[in-house]
C-alpha cells in the first residue's frame, strides 16, 4: 500500500530550532522539555524563536500532559486528543 500526498497537507512554514542550534536559554528550555516531557516538541522548537513565549508554553504543556506536573485527565483521553488533532491537521505522525 502506497501513501499518496494529500492535496491540503500542512507544510512547515517556520523552521524549528534544532538541538545543535539551541544555545543559552533556548538550550536550557530544550533540556527542561526533555526532562519533563521526554522530548522537545516541534511547536516548542518553533516557539523558541521567541524565548519568552517558549518559556511560557513548556509549563502549560507539562501541566496538561504530565500527571506528575498536575494533569488530571485520563492518559487515554489525552492520547486520543493528540491523534484526533493530528488527523484533522493531516499530520503524518
């Protein structure tokens, strides 16, 4: 089975900051993200072009997704919401 490209597939318009490019506060933020979430999300990489916004976003995501940071929703529900959002936005991951 081969996958055909979607006509309305999303393309990344703003390139995210890579681990190799991250320095100073941005590198600290990526390190904290890896500790709290186990990875640095693509949106976090994009928001890191504005460190003040990126620094605000990480605690929000951690509080919503990580039970140790205060998340109260069921894991299955959180994962379903991620899958639904990805499907609606034609994300391939």
